[in-house]
């Protein structure tokens, strides 16, 4: 029903649409400030900082899901793959595209010699939590996310 493949630069407009769909689902559409141009530079420029897979419907070749990842380094565990987002468009959820994307991302983790894979899930996103529990994932609620936006950093460093 689906084909999972490495993402290409031509996929980025649809990728950003799915990112925006996720932001609406997570009740934060105003938080997305990324653009296709930024994604082209960040994913396909001289120093790519992320990679992604897409799920295409076999009959239409429509991209219905994405898995966006990058690498991080843990002083305790070494090189890790960080799953930034896995998104399946609402009309295709529950049909197996998410599982195929997640499986491909786990395989990438192993292929790249990572010591494991890390990601976040909102505490109210029960469908996602249940999906990850099927894999036996450790859901650690002890860590608090910390962020500073660029405008905050500029203000601090004045």
C-alpha cells in the first residue's frame, strides 16, 4: 500500500505541509516559522543537519507521511538518532504508513551505528503514546524540555 523512500529536495513543499498539519494537530500552528527555502539549505546544503523519509501511496505516489531525523550526541551513550517528527496525514492514519516510517527510521539508526533512538511525544497524545508502547519504548516523564528562541538569546547577549 505504501513505499518508504529517502526524502528528496523536491519533496520539501509537501513535507512542510505535513509539518503544518502536525502543528495544527498539536494546537500550535503559529509556532511553525520554517520555510521550504530554509529546509532546502538545512537538509540539502553543504552541511545538512537533517534527513527524512517519506511514505508514498503506491497507486497515486502521493506523500502521506514523513519521518524527520537528525543526529545528536549523548555524553553517556554516544551517537544517537533523534526522531524530530513522524507525521501521517489524518486520512491515512491507522493504515500502516506510520509503522513503516518508524521501522525505516529504526533501521537508519542501526545502519549509522547509533547507540539508540530518542524522541519526544506530548503527554496528551494518546494515539502516539500507544503506538510507541507497542514497540516497548521507554517513556520517561522525568526530564523537562528547555528552549530559548533566537530573539531571546539576542536579548540576553546584548
